[in-house]
C-alpha cells in the first residue's frame, strides 16, 4: 500500500515508475503476504474463517501516532517465538472481530512445538482509542501492556513527514503550512496558542 501511495503522490519519478507487468506482479505478491500494515485483501479474511476461531493477542505495545510502534513492531515480529497477526492495525473495537487476525489455538500449539513458545502481539498507535483498550482489558484482563513514548519534537517531525507522504509532493509544495517543517510548526502554534507547551528536565520527573 505504501508503495502504491508513493507512485500516486509523486515520490517516484516518472522514469522510474514500474511497468504494468511489474506492477501486476507486485499486486499478486501483495495478495499472499504474511502480514499487512492495515489493508488486507478481503479474500484473506474469508480464507481464515475456514481454520476456525482465532485467539486474542498475548501482549500489547501501544503508543501515540508516530510514536515508534511500527519500528518496534518490525523488531518484535522477527522473533521466532512471535506469531505475527494478519494485520498491524484494524479499525474495530469489537474483540470478536479481531480474532480473525490471530492464529488459532492449534496453530499456536504447533508453532510452540517448533520454537518452544508461541505468542501473538498487538502492535499499533492506539493509545488514544480508549474504547479498544477497555474492551481488550475486559476480554483478556491478564494481558501485558507496553506503552511507547517518544521525544515530542521527534514525534512532531515524523508527523510532518507523514502528512507530506499522504498529501503528495505537489500538494505539499502548494500548501504554505506544509512545504517546510518550520512552517508546519508555526502553523500549529498559531492554531493552538492557548495550549502552553511545557518542557521539564528529566530530573524533575524522576526525582
């Protein structure tokens, strides 16, 4: 999906665009990935229903948007004892609907026989989504939760790059508040002037 967005939004020059055959081969490859960022081909959901009901995640790593959850997710899912969910992000607070993303008990049992243990994580920037957090705590009260936080300036810079990525190069150049990071900061401060931003030394928090 990000590769398609790169084509559409002008991050790949015309002379480097793939041919129709290359693009079609990528589309075929996309249908059979082990894990998706978000947009799962619909037929994969139907295929997984045949295997029976899935489990729920064994642990969570959540944080704010652009808080580093994707980078941490990649490293966690490379561990041999971790079974990756079908998608990293799923837009539903219904825990029963989440089960289709996760392995069945039998699949986890078979994986544990080969690797000693089998765990499935939930890894997404859903710290703000209280309904989801509440429902998950009710469905699995023993679940372990890791909260990731990031330097606010680094997070804000990453947010700006994310906005550029989704807006596209041409639109970003034509938007005065998006065509540079300083302009993005100035615009944000002008929109929220009544919210003071405090910077505390780390010692004042830990002492």
